[in-house]
C-alpha cells in the first residue's frame, strides 16, 4: 500500500503548534518568531514534509516565485547578481525563476509573458529598454517589477542601480586629471542597452567640459567578449604613437581585459604608453598585472535591494520606489600620467 503522505497537520503535531501557525511560517516566514520558525522547520525536515506549491498558490493566490530576465548568463556581473538575489530570496521562502533575452526586447517580452503565465508574483528586469507590449502586460496583470542596473528617479516604476552617466563622467575626469587629452573609448554595444549608452554620454560630457571631443577614430562599440575587445584595440592602437589615444575608457572590465591583452601584444607599456580604465570592478581586476583601475559597482547590493523591493511590496510593506547605489573610483596600476 502507498504510505500516507505527510501533511501540515503532522508538522503541527511534531512542532507542538497549531496548523495556522505552521501555515503562517510556510507562507509568510517573517510573521513568525525566528525561534518558532526554526522549530517548525526542524519538524518539517524530520518528517520529510514538502509543502504543496500548487495548493499554497491556490489558497494564498501567491506562487512565492520571483522572475528575473537578464541579457545573458555569460557575464560575471549578472552571475554574481543572480547569486546575491537568490541568497536573499531563499530564506524569505521565494523561488527564483530565471530567463535570458540576449539584449532583445522582443525576446524579453516573450520570456516575461511565459513567466507570468506560470504565476510569478514579481519580476526583475535589466535596464529600462522594454517594449510597450511588455509595459502594458505588466500593468494589466498588476505584476510588480523593478529595473536593475539603472537609477531613474523621474520614472513612475521602481529602479535600483547607479547613475551610469555620472559614473562614466567621473572615470573620464580621472584620466583628464592625469593630463590625458587624447582619450578614446571601447564601449559596449549601446543598442537596447541603456547602461552602455549612458556611459558613452558620461565620457562625452566629461570631454566636452574640458573643451575636448570624443574623436571618432578612437571610439568603437563591441560585444562583451575578449576577442571583440582585442579586435577593437587593434584598430585603435596603430603603430604610430601620434595616431593613437593615450588613454581608453572601456565599457566594462571584460572589454578592458581584452584591451590590456592586445596592448601588451603590441609592445605597449600600461600605463606608461597607454592608460586603461575599466567599469564594474570584477574579481579578476585586482589580480591582473597591471591591476585594473575601474569603477566599482556594488552588484550584490543592487540585486539584493531589488529582491527586497519586491518582497516588501508583495507583503504590503513600505518600499522605496528608487534606490541609488554609489559607483566608486578604484585607482590601481593601469592608469598613470599622460605620456609627454
């Protein structure tokens, strides 16, 4: 005979609490005292009890599932952010459902629609380049969502991130302060990527304030790949010193790694011949030789705050609609005074 399934009543008896208390602990962990929740969790583990997600969703009208659509998993920043988000959501009793869109807003809309059809409670999106169809869908279905990686306090929907234009402005000002006047940029592809385009605007604004301009010969957009960054560096770093920039701002650290590798291959000394500035402050940036000067973005904080916004909103608790994280300049070995 099939053994009797363990139910919530069994957990309540083992933990010596009411069924209602077990239900609260399962559906809203923060509503139960930590020591009581630990006792209920221990009883559930001992009995091998697994809550019926479908039944919980029917009774509470919540699936306790948060969706996240990111451009790609082939990016250390996204991987780290998703890990931080899951660390926050899991103790709150939420499951994370993940999808990628390859920087394509139409794909993003389809992925979001699939998630909504599966009953997600909230959604996290990267940036603020979305189709009008997706915006209407989220509004009509009343799905709370938050844009991560951007800070848009003028918008009526939630955002958590840094001011990318201001951060890039500061990065370029660092190079200007070192005496550089021939400054180029290897940017990320800006189509459907508002973070990349904002960083380009920041560099242009810093140069403009110094009475300079971004020379078209020294500006290129590339995907977030080492090979593409190296190819761009070959174009921007010709043999004649008079024809190349003395400093390059890179759209992120991965692009900066490619530029560093190609500069070394061409016999250039960094930073004596060429200063290189990154963006994001990935783990490898401090271990390179020369170590990479970059703009540090608190990725863990961004994604944790995004999860916190959704969890609080779904629980009816106060939640700040916009949250700005600070991008800080980290000066290392890859930048130095401009060549004479």
